[in-house]
C-alpha cells in the first residue's frame, strides 16, 4: 500500500495516515533530500550560482519533508496513542541527525556563501539578502565551523535533546491523563457552575462510568479551583495538578521529569559553549530582538519593580477579605483562585461562568471573523469536505474581498483524552513560490475548551474567547503573509521575542465595547451582552493584574536565570533558582511540594528555552501597537491596513523593530502595557 505521506501536494489525508507510515516516510524523504542536496551543491560553482538554480530547488526539497512531518507532529499532539507516540519518537533521531548534517554541510554552506558574495552582481533584493544573512548565521549556530570531533558531539547533543524534550512532554501528558476522581452525586461538586457539573457528567459517561468525573485537563481543573466549596477537594486537586510528572504528589515518581530537566540544561549549556557562547542564554539571543542578557534581565526587573508594590496590595486585599468575610486566617495555594473569584464577584458582581451564555462557539467565531475581516479586508468560508483527525474539527478558507483565495485553517477547539493541553497554532503548509504558482498557507489552530453539553452549543468563558483570539492572531501572521520565500514567510524567520506581537495584539479586541458587540450574543435569545454586564466586565479587567504580571515575570526570570547562570558542577539547581526568583519577584510563595517546573513545557519541551520573556517583550509591542488603534479608531480601515502591510504580510522578511517603527512611527514604549494592565496609575 502506498505511503500517503511521501509526496503530499494536497491537504493531509488523515484517514489514510497510519503510524506505520510515519518513520518510513520521514526516512525515505530524508534519504531522497540528502541525495538531491548533494547533487545540487556539487553541480553548482561559485560563478554560476543564482537564486533560481539554488534557493528555489532547495526550498522544494525542504518543503517535501515539512509537508510530511507536519501531520505526524500534529497527530502526536491531538490524537496521541501508543502507536503514534512510538512512530513519532522513531522519527525524532532521524530528523535530529539530518538537521545537524544539513547545518554542518560544507557544500550547502559554501553555496550560500557564494550566492551571498554575488548579491550585488545578481541584484538580489532586500528580502533575499536577509535570507542569506540569516542562513549564514544559522550555519554558524549549527556548528559548520567546528572541528570534526566537536561537530559529532554537537550532533549527539541535538539528538539527545530531541529525545529528552519529547519524553518531558509525554510524561506530562501521561501524568495529566493518569489522575481522575469520580463522584456518585453532584452534591460532592457543590459550588461548581452547572456547565462544569454537566461537563463532569459527560466525562464520566465518555469513560463508561456512572456519576461525575473530574480530571486535570484545564477545563476540568480550573472550575474546581475557582468554585468548589469543599476546601479539601480543592487541596487534593491542586496537589495532583501542581505535582504532575514529579517526585511529589499522588503519582510521585511515576512519570517523573526530575532527572530530565538538569540533563536538558546541561546539554544546552554544553551546546552553547561548543559554539563559543558563555551560556545558553546568549546562544538563545543570537536569533532574537533583544541584544544581551543584561537587556533582558533589566527589562524584566524594571517591570517587576513597577508591578510588585501593587501586587502586594492585591494580595493584602485578598488576605483581608478571606479573613474578614470567610474566617480564613491562612490563605493556602488552593484558596487563591477560589477567594479571588468571590472577591471579584463582590467588587464587580461578574464571573467568567455568568458570561458563558453570551459566548456560544458560532457567535464567537463569527464575531472574530467580522473583526478581522473589517480590519484586514478578508472573508471566511467554512468547508465540510476536508478530512480531519476528529469529528469535532472544523475547516475554513480565507478569501480577499475580491474572492481571491488566500489561505486555510483547521480549528480544533475542545479538550479530549489523548490531546495535549493548552492552545497553539502550528504550520500545516507554508507559503512559497513554486514552479506552478504560489503555494498557499494552511494552519492548525488548537485549543482545549469544553465542548457542547446536551443540546447546548459549546459556551466559552471570556478568558477562553481571549485565548482563541490569541491563537488566531498567530494564525493570521502565518496565513496573511505576502512573502513568497518559505524561510521568511509568515512566522518563519520572525525572532521568537517578536512572534507573539500579532497574537497578543488581537486579544485587545476582546476588551473593547465595539469588539464585544460583535462577539457576544446570548445563545438562546441572540441578545447582546447587557450594558451593565459589559460595564462590570470591563471594570474587572485589571482585577489582580499586578499579581498576574509578577507571576509571568517569575516564570520569565526563572527561565532566563537557569539558562544563563547554569553551573555544570551543580546541574540540579532548578528548585533553588526558582525559590530565589520567587523571593525576589513573587508575592505568593507556593507550598514546598509544588513542582511547577516539572510541567513547564514551554521551556523544557517547547521553543521558549531562555525565551519565555518573549511574552512580556512582545506584549509591550502589542499594547503599543494597539494604542494607535485606540487613538485612530479600533476599526479604522487605514490603521488596519497599515498593520496588515507592515506586520502580518511581512513575516520574517525584515527586522521586527524596523517593522514596528514603520507601523507605529517610533520606538516601542512600556507605557501602553502598564496602562492596559492598570499598573502604576
């Protein structure tokens, strides 16, 4: 039977993709690619090399592997099984070895260098020159100039890191799925909103048990922490959640990431030193907007200094409230969300649950399409003739107002077993120029919300709506690009600390009256969000925002310090570093058994190692960019067009600070972020 992954020129045929196809396809394509690249570099000489005879065929070779790997990687995240996981893991060393080989390929390097040297003769444009400049930098970071023994060590490190980061993520998924708690009656879930109780009943039914089941999936975990009146239940669930994949808690040692983390840090440190960087923090910054370790830490510490006093006041207010109104003399970690929600309700008479009826799935999606359609002159069309990996998944095409096809995306919104938690956007197909025309981009957009319950549509919280807008911002960055070179189209080639700009920018429309008018309509009556609820929602926007700010700064500083202050003599300093950062920045000290770091997938399994600060860095850019919309009208078509042209369409084809200045007319300022967060006012 032919392998459907070998020569993908259409959307992935998910029903035909078997785990047995995965490693076979990756191995075959890698072997074919190696042969093609060797032939390509051998037949070109420095005097005849050109963009058309070198870069274009190279893009086609790379695209074939990308097209095959994308659905494999995605299925591992959204439809995980033993067979898929085994196949995925079998691919990782193949890809790691190939990536290292190509990064150290002397022929490729010499060809890129030769083409770069001929840039003036060939009259290459600004974008082409940037691509070559980035490629030469990346060859250096891949160890192309290292001696043979060091190149081998580089490859061994990359392969081991690939295995370890995958194992970290799998441990976390297994630990999350392994815990649940069942109840015979709804009385045990006293305080939970109806939607959460109905979801617990549905989860039990899906698992073939009577009664109600809660899990550590976020849509199940969060309502317990915010609403369950049973303090012991909150403590039990908090303990299970905060000790996942660790040496503590109900599954202590079972899916333990304790030994994986120091090994990851040790290997990253060794990698940095191989490439003549003092530590991994500096290596990470080689491809980012921020210019130095000092600049990053100064940025984070400045925000902490400005935020911590208000965060301390937020906590003091919560502590006094819990004591005076509820007789709680000592606030514990499992009390914070619960009493915060009660205090928020008392101050503003608003809750996330209360708003769900106004955020039904189809209305939210339609509102999101209306907003982005108005801003960027595009329209959307759902299709039901596309194969997906699950019946919940929807598929949409994007068109210009003149009916020109632009891009497509898959939308997978609901939490389920064997699906990684969180929310993300991933490439399915990237934009590039081919011999037959322009290959249009396709994205995967994934969230983990509660699905429809009974005869009601899926009803989202306002927080979930904001998450959806965030991921859609990433999606638009990938899909609306007008750059036809794969390596800098969409989010490709965008520095990691600028990549969150479009996503965080789009969140702002969930907090604007004009934006909410398009998103929020009651699922039964179609009525808009009542004025008094809207007023209370907006008034509550910055409730405990300083506490949330210092929490994110805690994660960012911790990440940067464990990578930039790593000592190979004492590789397991993770807990001690985290404790020190918390003493400096945090206003809440979690219990001793808390093992947050064991589930910090962003830095130990994702792309944010020594880069988690990127969220705050880009939030400064996004808040400042949105301030122009505040000044000129949030649906001002010219402002939207400027954002489209200068940010979304340009992808990684220019430096992000230049693109930001082209849109905003000046350097970025932290003022808008602090103002939007209600800090220091």
